[in-house]
C-alpha cells in the first residue's frame, strides 16, 4: 500500500468513510488550507450554521463575519510552531461562544494545513461549566501522559498525537504511521492496530524503534475505537517508553549472574582448598624428607610452586566475586605482572605480540596480591579483545616508578603529589571514541558484544586503584589503539623487609586435638604436627571431638578445628568448648565461609583464623601464637 497523492480539495467522506459519523457529531469541523485561509471541507452542522456549503470561501468571512484575517487568529502561530492550539472565542456573527481545537496537518507535499474541531459551549459557559471542565481535564490528561498516545484511522493515518508522542517522535499528524515511524511503504508485519481492527480486541507487545539517540525499547498497546453501533472507526495506540526499565532489568540480571558466580566460587573454593591442603601438606612433608642435593628436590619444588599458584587462583576467583578477604601487605608489582602475563600468554593467539618494559627497581606497594593480579589480567584481556578484529597487534605492558608533582596528571584523577608505581597497558586495536571514553569506567558499560563481557572489569579496576589511594587514566584515538595508566602509591624499599620477617618453623610438646571431616587432612595434620614434637589426637567428627574434650577438658592444650563439618560446625564446637573452658586456645581453619571471618572469629574468643590451604610454617606459627596467649 502506497500513500496516495494529497488531493487539492478534501472530501473527508471519501477519505475517511468510517470516521464520517464521528466528524458529523461535532458542532463544527473544518479543514483549512494554510496558504490562503480557504475552507476545503465543512461538516454538515457547520453548513447548517452558515446556511450553505462554504467550501472554497475564506474562513474569516464565513465563520467570523470579518472582511480580512481575524485579529485574534492563531493560524500563523499554528503553522509556524506546528502544534495543536486550543482556544475559546465569542463569534461576532452569532454572539455564541465556541471551544476550538486547531491541529496542524502535514500534507504529502510537505505543506501544512489546519483542521479545526468546533464545539458550541454557550450553554456550558452559563449553565454547566463542570462539563467543560471535564472536557478540559481529559485534554490535559492526554497532554500530560508520559506514554505516547496516537489515534489512527483504519487506513493507519495518524489523526492525533499527544504531547509526549510529539516530543519523542516529532509531528506526524496526517501521515501514515508505517511511513512516519518505520520508514516503510506498507503496513508493518505483525502490526498491533491491524490485529485490533481485525478482531476488535486489545493487543500488547514489546518492540524496538530507531531514534536520534539510537535504539529505544517500547511497550505498545493497541485498542479499537468503536461508534455507537459497534463499528470500528479508528484505533488508539499507546506507546510506553521502557528503555530505562530495560537497562535496570539488564543490570539486575548481571547482578544476579555475579551473585550466582559468587555462590559457585564459594563452593569451588571450599572443596578445592581442601584438596590443595592435602597436596601442599604432603608435598612439604616429601620435601623435608629428601636429602640436600637430591635431584628429586627440584622436581618436588615445582610441585609446590604449582600448588601455591592454584591456591592464588582460588583467591582470584573469590576476589572477582567479592567474596575473598583483602590481605594488604607490601608486595612488588613486577613479580605479579610477570606471573599474570605468563598465564595470559598461553591463552592469547600468537599473532598478538607482547612487548614488556618492566623496571625491576620499582619499590613495593601496599596492596592485596590477588587484586593486583586481577588488575593486570583485566587490562591485558581487554587489550587483546580490542585487537581481535584488526589482525596482528602489539600488547604492551610497562612498569615504571614515577614522581607526581603539584601539577600534572594527578589533577585529572585527584591524586596527591608523591611517589607512584605506574602500570601501563596498551594495545594497537581500533580505539575508542569520546562517547565511549566518557563511560568507560561505568558499571555494566561494555564495548564487547552481548554475552562476551559483564561490563564490570574496568569498573572493578577503577575501584581497586581508588581504594589503594591511586587512580587510572585512559587515552585512545580511533584507529591508533588505547593506553591505560594505573597509579599505585609506593611505600619505600625498606618497608617490605621490615613487614615480612623470616620466621623459622618452631615445634613443641603440647597436647593438640585436631578436628577435620576430611580424613586425609586430619591424618596429614596429625603427622605434620607429630614431626614437630606435638602430642596429637585427630578425629573426623565434631560430635566425637566434643565428647572427647567434654570428658577430659584438661587433657588438651590447643584445639584445631575445621569450619564446615556435618552435624556440628567449627563455630558451634568452639562455642561449646569455650563455655566449658574459657582459657582454651582454638584455631579455626576454613576453605571458604560466608558465615565467619577473622574479625568475627576473634570476637568469639577464637585465637587464630586460617584460610586453607595452610602451609606448615604458617600453621606452626599460628600454634605458637595461640599457645603464647595463655602460657
């Protein structure tokens, strides 16, 4: 169906046969040409008032008894602003009051004509103003609705638009809806109004449309409009703009996905850390039994290195899901950056060249190692993604010490003057435009295709840097690539030596009760602590452990218990033990727990809180510290 050419003389009975009854119901309906104020159409009631068919006559002469354009006429304003104008006047010809709604109509040749709906309100003004007020309220309501409202005839031509619809879609009164909104020459597939015209029912669906700001999401509802005989004469279509709600729903979906990931990470961490406890524990025992100079010592050393790397990986998963506890300590970024790049190299294609410039002389920073690892991994992964579509590329990683003075980059990211370690990650990808750069650190904003990114990577990197007292900047140009600079405050070269004293493994002869539902871990701790001289009783049941202790509370000097156990958790066991003997030192171990952390454990009276896997020297140190509080 193609829009017909606009006729020079309007015959509404032919163009809108289904609306003829509706038009005739008005006290006056007139269609006026914008160029010479000539009437192109009058309804029957207006003909009766004027006494004859005044088509072709000047509107000011026939309707208002003036010899020239009426001094109060608002046609110039209507044609200029192209918006509906409502007003009231007392006609000098018959001394009656009229309520007039003037609406601009865009013709197919681009010119603007006017249609006027005329209601005789003489009686209303003197006898029943309430009725007029209700009419005004209805008009005001339609004008102030946030949903876009249109009325279309059965040929899908727009007869009316409310204010909200005009503001978002522009003035399209008189145009075919499919041409105006979808740039089509035929009715849209699945058109809701077409369904309403066919079955007389209300239909609703969600859809999208294009606008100056891109794709917008809409909830469209169509309703048929019927005359007194039940015939469909027009359709009302309401459009609710739900782009903002869609964005919130997507953010909620992402948050729920992250929550699910965190729950999964917690379960994996608990089980995996138990496995690593056995691997590292028995591995350290094997290492201690190998003589110096044995060729097997180097092999065993690699086993332990791999085990510790796996333990760090679990921490990274927990940190990403915001379930891991931060452990701030002095560390050197260069070693973490090299380790992260080593892991990435195995997963990134060979056509991406790594270019490293790491200054080994960089001073330490005070940070959590897993968070720094996460920063490097996120930035490098983003750099690789930026170069996937552009072919071979260069991924640059540089680490240098810098001094920021009172003026310079710190003003862009609110950094104090001082000493920093600057991490630089760059790529030779397609680059980012200014609009992307303005939003690059927003949560849930991503330049990746749907399903490839959560939009949280750079947001988390920004948060990590800010929490450390540092910051991050980005520079990019389309076609040249992108460079990120992350600034970490330095703490000085001596701090790491003072903060991390080397402690030797120390044993004793105290009596220890070990409780862990994993039999291999219970046996391992019994054997390890036995080699350090302790007298160890081990059990895999917290119920049994409570019975053993309750029968002879003075037979033990220390309790080491796992957190997650069936029937009675480590917290419940510790609480019972402390109630029975307040001076009993307890060490609580866990692979992962949402219920308790180090602060809560200390508040309950538990001496030490250890995250699995626990190295032998760490366990030995915790035992001496716990015993030292009471002995």
